[in-house]
C-alpha cells in the first residue's frame, strides 16, 4: 500500500495501517536509539515510545516533509529528552575506566577482538561525554550514516551548519580520545 | 596549505566531500606533514570505532507489543481526557479564587479620612492664617478668647463660629 494512504488511514485511527508503517520504520528507529544507548532493552523501550508519540501526534503531520524525516525528528527529540533525564546515569563509567573491563578479560576470544571491543567502549564513553548537539549529529552521520540533507531536514539546520557542527563534533571527540586510545590500544591505538 | 586548512579538508574527505583538486592538495600536504598524517589516521580509526559492530534487532513482537499499548491508550483515552480536564478545572478555580482575593485586597473601598481643620479651610478656599490673624487682632481679650474657644472646638460650619 502507498505510504501516503497508510498515513491517511493511520491519521483516521486505523491501527492496522499504522502497524504497516511500524514494520517499515522500526529498524531505523531502533537503530537510532541503539546508537545512543548501546543497550538493546533501553533502545527497544525508546523505539516503542517514539512510535507511540508519533501515533499521538500523527494528526500534526502535514506531509511537508517525508514521513521518515518527520519520524526521525520525533525520535531525535524523544531521545534527547531521554538523554537529558538520564545524564547522570549515562556517565557512570569514567572515561579512564572504559574499556578496562573488556581489555582485562581473558575469555572473550582472540586478542585482537578484545582490543577492538575495549577501544569501542572507550570511544562510546567519550561520545557520551560530548555536549548533546555534537552527540546527536555524530550519531546521525557517523553511526546511522544519514546524508547531510536528511540531517539538515531532521534537525532543521542549514547544510552549512550541519557541516560545521559535524566537523567540530569530530574534533571534540578526537580531543577527548587523544592519549586514551594510545595507552589502551598499543600499536593499534591512536 | 597550512595544517589548519589541511584538517578542514581532512574532515571533509571523511565524507567523500572533497573534489579532485583539493584531494590532491591534501595528499601533497599529508606526505610532508607527519602531524597531519597522524591526525588523518586518528580520525579514520575513530570513525571505524564509533559505529557499533553489529546492531541487534528490536526485542521480539515489537509491533504486537506496540499495537497493544496503542489499543490500551485508546481505551483509557476518554478517562484520561476527563482526568486532564478535572485537573485543569481545579487549577483554573484556584487561579480565579486567588485573583478574586487579590482584587478585593487591591480595590476595597477605603474609609474616608478625617481632614484636619487646616485642610478643611484650604478645601473651602479659606485662609487659616487669615482667621488666626483676625483672632489675634481682636482688641478685647474676651472676644479673642471666645473666638479661640470656637476655633479649637473645630466647628465645621464656619457660619456658626463666634464673630464679635
């Protein structure tokens, strides 16, 4: 069925039509939430809440943008709220300790994989410490791989602002990681 | 090309947004600048690490769980609607009560204040000093005393004052 028709029916309260939209977009919304949380259960909860929010405010959707872009905007705003509320909890693991758990473990498989996992954890911890606007743009671009145009539509920013903010975010992330990955990563590190 | 510009180009090149000419310029700079070469490899490494290796699937029965929640929401929506309005009504009543109280405090009628004799004279376009002068000008002590007594009694009606 045509997406416009599905949206029209969903706006009229047709749960089945909305179910088809959910099937189409659940992967993207879940993946976005997972990019922020790295926790399957939390990402699942967030994705469910995003769809509920979208269903409730579907009457406001006027097809000025693509449904996917609108849904992403709903998701990003909801996830931002979640991050603000859980700010303290998300920063529980100090950056200095991130990666130690995986690097110190001896039964996780080949050594290379250990190092890689440890490094990922360090990068994730550094990402969680970035200001929200940098974290959001890095997640949309470098984790979810969205185009500049899509990000511009979702965040309602000009492409120039997307470009400069993304570059600033990458610089900040590198600054946070300089020195840290060298120690953890050995010859594979920075 | 300086290192600052090289970093800008380098960041752009991560997205493949660098044209052929600028890419060649960046490449030439990187060949001669170990510091920027290091930066380049750091950015590329971070980019490869920032993405999760695998993204799991949502938990099972994602759609079914969601639709059940929406159904529940639709079922409880009318009740929630009235609860919401009840809350609003309480809040509005409270606000109206406070406004009414504040209005009473601010606009309550004030007791007319007793005016002094001097003020009364002034209001009636009389000169209190003139009267005092006329009393003191009296030659007879008896008249002066009587006029002083009447003036001190504070009779509002000037026509009823003692005048010799």
